[in-house]
C-alpha cells in the first residue's frame, strides 16, 4: 500500500510540474502584448508630463522675474517635466514631452513666441539625447569586448547621472551659444554679429551663462523628484 501511495504521489507531482511548464510556455507569446502596453505607458506618461510643462508655462513662469534685456526668466521650470519624462519613461516619453511642452510655447502671450519655442527645444534636447546616445554608443562598442556592456535602464542612468548631465550641460552651452549668436539673438533683438559684433557676443555669452545655471536646474530638479521619492523605481518602463 505504501509503495502504491508513493507512486501516486510521484505521478501527481509530475503532472503538476508538467502543467506549470506548459503554462510558462503558453505565457511567452504575451511578451509582445506587454511590450505594446509599455509603449502605451511611455507615450501616455510623456503626454501627461508634457501637459505639466504647459501648466508651468502658463501658471508659473509668468510670475517669475525676467532678466533685463534678454527676455528670459531668471528660472524656467518648463523643461523639468520634460526631463522627468525621460528619466521615468525613457527616450520616447522624454521626446514626446519635450515636443508637446515646446510647441505650446507658441500660445504664450509673449514677443516672438516661436523663437522661444525653438530656443527651449534646442536647449532641452541635449539633456535627453546625450544620455541616450551614451547607452547606444556603449551597446555598439561593447561588441568589440573592449568596453563592458551597460544596459539602457533607468537604474544605470542613476549610476552615471552626474557624468552624463555634466556632458549634456556642456553640449547645451556650446550649442546654445552658437544658436544665440547666429540665430536667436538676431531674430529676437535685431542685433547680429555683422551689425554690432560686440553687443551680439555679449548677449550670446549672457545666454550661455544662463544656460549653465538653467541646465544644472533642469538636470538635478527632475533627479530629486524621480529617485529619492522612488518615482522612477515605481513607474519606470525601461
């Protein structure tokens, strides 16, 4: 009797294990559906945070003091949700939030809002593209086995965040100095390097210095929102 009971128990165990293996194999095709849902979450998160940028643009920025002669706010909070979208929802969420927040600057009751839109987009995009390019470049170079592979995840972004954002702010500084000198300053004020080289350089340098301060705020305020609060760990999709 004992041997029969043992045989029955072993058969039941084998049956349960077989069912578990079968259910595991049946779950595999659902990964594609999960990926689709992840994309939907990234786009929804980017859209929501892009909407927050619009709220800051209309309800917060108008009350911030303006830098004399430059037409910019001392501190600008519009890009904070854009970079937060990248930290939490990855490149797609970050780009969508940046696009939404930048386009709606056109509706602001300011002088030449389209210049402000282009300037905001140009200043914000390096803060997202530089970390993304770091992971993509690492993935390519790691194939040579000279450099270890660093997976493109929100956790690894946290590890390299100070370095990546320092590089991003530097690239932003160089990019915005060039664009301000040859495009935005002439469009906004009519002062070009051919008409008044000294004044054009002074204004471009002033905007560049402002971008160092603003770039640091844009980098680390979203960091403080995402990581110490566990927002990134809870909602991150990458």
